[in-house]
């Protein structure tokens, strides 16, 4: 029974973004920023938003399986009009220190990405 309890604790931790109320909250946070995420998104996204450690610029698109993780003092800033995708199996954004990670778009069209 202890093994089942541990498994369920791990499931709840690692799959927390897929829980309906957390998924809705993540979409709400991104909608406030005129940004969008295609599911699933990995990492401590909601916690980082709520603690002000994740900043996402307007018209940013997070493609499926993007992994954004901040440590206790880490911060992530993703610039306006950025498209983050998983180009390889090891693409992740991890911030473990107060030093910010910046992403800026190279595409002019990205700043006019329509939200419909």
C-alpha cells in the first residue's frame, strides 16, 4: 500500500499541469498576457506564474511538450512574439539562479500573431 501511495503522490506532482483546475489556471494566466499554449506543457508553470518568477510576453506561443522549470530563486522571461517548441528531445528551459533566461523573436510576423 505504501508503494501505491508513493506512486499517487508522484503522479499528482508530475502531472499537476494536467489537472483540470490547474490547466484552466494556466490558460487563464496565458490569456491575460495574450499568449497561448498548446498542451501539454511541462514544469512548474503555474507555481512560477503565481510567484512572479515566470514572465511571458504578448503573442508568445508555447508548443506541445515545452518544459519550463524554475528553481526556488530562478526566473524565466520569454520575450514578446516568441515561439517555443521542442526541436529536439532535450529542449528545456530551466532557471536555477536569479539570472533571467531571455528569449526574443527573430520573426517580424510574430508580433502581429492573431489571437482569435
